[in-house]
């Protein structure tokens, strides 16, 4: 299993939004447009419901919003490089600059945990995290995950 099986050039966004809710709306809309989710409203609601339980800002300027729904056939990852610091109520109280949204079927928890683990490996590495924040192309983002 590789992250590049789930993250593609078309699922990487470069956003100027500096509002968490707008970032999430933009990402869920794009997931629907790409055909990853059959129902944009249901996926968006699941993402916002999850966020209301506890912030997905995990620290190190990264957020990993996620939702698993029965109507989603395959896992996918949406990436967003934010053009400015975005308040996310992160665990370390720092603003977010990188967002990796995970969506997938509700019955495949092991797959979800493997994807989350791979993303975490990349973002814990300070050099890769800096490269992601400085990325100006989808290819540069994909390159950060090339060997995982």
C-alpha cells in the first residue's frame, strides 16, 4: 500500500482560504467533483461532524480531517497546501498550513489506519514537511510521498 495509490495530482489543491470551514468546504466539493464521494452533502456533514467532536489539527501545522461512509467505494486522499496560516484549534495551538483529507468506506478501518500512518511518517519529517509547505506544484507534493 502506497499513499500515491490514493493521492493524485488532481486531488491536490493550493488554497488561499484562511478559514478552516471554507477549506473543508472547498475540499469536500472537490472530492465530489472528482467522483470520490457519491453525495457531497453527506460527506461534508460527516467531515464537519467529525471536526466538531475534536479538532483534526494534529500539530506540526497539519490537519487530517477524515470521514468514512458506506456509500464511498474506495479510499482517497485530498491534499491542500494553504497559502497562509489557518486557525484550526490544533492540539499544539499552532495554525495549519497542510491539510490531508481522508475519505473511504466505513467498513475498512485497517486501510484507514495504514493511510493515516503513511501520512504521519511524511509530516513528522521536518524536511519533508517544509518541502510540502513550500510546494508550488502537485508533482512536488507527490514527490514527498514517492518512497512511501
